[in-house]
């Protein structure tokens, strides 16, 4: 119970913070770390990023083989490689070089130990270029070299993680689900590549009592960020320890705190539609230049971007002004790498005859119109630097 009290003490202290963004050194069960609080007013939004707020550096077409069917669920650009996770159709990770040329895929669904039992849920790339893919249904992690050769398959069944990450020190971070309230069992843990010598960072409590979403870990440069299930805070790792806790104070009801009944059971769509607070944090990415948050408010997505250099905050339903085209983001430095998939381009092409669409297109990221006309093939990555 000691760790539960410590965790909730942290939450209470964060609630008392009155500054928009502040930091100070504190010591809790998570170890020595800073706490940072950002205040967000969900009903109040700003203008989206306009053409004067960013620079389009380049556009890169991903040259999937023509016969290949895929659906993108995550993108990552590291070193001279681009990685695309397809959890739903192809059930694999596709690898491209920095120009977008297709290189290979990392295994496929099958019955062999080096194949995926179900949908690969997530993947991370270490500093040596090895790729670690988490197969939740198979309860294993498959590790591949930079050239796509498998060199390790590790069973995770003993600890049964639901969400998986990789620290900059090449240790696995994961969270697990355990409903046994009679015994305080570990929830957020670190371990080595053999899933041995686990180290508990947080015990099972209210925020870890239920199965999490597919992705709660996000990796950018040397940072690994983790959104605890049903939490309004983010834990940011540096190496193997928690560097800071980032909490988002919405100044209103948050489902994870006020309406846990909606979150922990199958609430009807009518019940959710009547709920007017913040549902949950969906995605968090942080680099030396930017912080990006996606959260759900009043049944709809909100995007929040903080520019560390200028102090500017963008808070809106759609990050970029104009036509909504991007389906995935990956942050690198002061750059947003954004994906436009082929299905989106096909839908936008149907709308392109409308005058209002053309007006929106003129406000959009440059070269999007060329993509819609088919002069640049989709899917494509847009490399966008925020000013």
C-alpha cells in the first residue's frame, strides 16, 4: 500500500500546481524526478498551423510493391531507415531506406516461433538499428537486425505484458494487467532482453487495474514516454529511470478520475455522448524542440502542440490548417514527419471538384495538391519543420 499512497500523493501535489508550466525536483516511489504541469482549456482552441508557421522540407513516397495490401498504424524514422507498422492487414513491420525505397518486411503471421500469432501491436528500434516487435497474442518479442534477420525470440508469457516499450539503455519497459486486489502486484516494470530480472516502477492500482490500449509507450530520440492507463499524466524516461512526470490539468472533469464507471465497463454510445469532460490521453510525443499531445474531449479528438523554442501553443481539432490529410505523426527534433496514405488521397480526389475544397487546399501544406492529382504517388511522408 506504500506505493499506492505515494502515487496518489504525487497526483494531489500536481493538482495544487498553479503555474501553466513549471518544474522542480521531487522524490517519490518513481525515484528522483521533475514534475511539470500544463494547463489546457478544452473548449478554448487556437488557430491551426498555417503556411507561415512551418516549412515543408521534403516529400518522400513509400514505394510499397504494387500487389501489397497494407494499413499503417505507426511510422518511425530513425537513422537511414523508415519503419511502418501494419497491425491489421499485413500483420508486420515494413522497412524502407531514407528515400522511401522498399527494403523488406520483418516476418509475417504464421505458426513458426519467428512469426506473429496475431497482430504485432508495437515495435521499437534500438541504438544499434535492431528492431524489437511485440506480438501480444503470441506473448513474445521478436528481435531483428538492421538487415532484417531475426536473432532472438523471447517469451513474455510469464509476465504477460499488455503494452511494450524500449528505453535508451536498451531495456524493455512494459505494463501489465492484474485484477487481484488482495496482493499488490507490479504493473509498470523494466527488464532485460530475456525478460529476466524485472524491476517494478509502479504497483498495480486504479490506473493499472484494467487492460490498456495497444500503445501506451512512445519513443522519440532518446526519450521513452508512457501514458499510464486511465491517467492524465505522462511518465518520461531518461535512460532507465523516470526523468519527469508531465501532467495535463484540464480544469474540468476527467473520466479516469470522475467517471471511472464509463471507462471500466462497456458504456453505451448514448452514455458517452452525454459525457462532456475529457475522456483520456491518446498519444504523447516529445523531442528537444516540441511536445505533442492528442486527447479525447466531448467524444472528439483534440491536438495540442508546444514549441519549446518559441513558447507558442497550438490547440485545435486539426494541427495543420486546410485539408485534413495526415493519419500518423512522428516527431524528430523540431520536425513533424506526417503520413498521407493512399486511401485518404483517393477520398480527397473525389472531393477535389468542390470549390470549398479548393479553397481549403490553398491553405494546406504545400505539395498536397500535387499528391492528390497523382503527380506524387501515395503513401507519402511529409517532412515539416515547425518555425
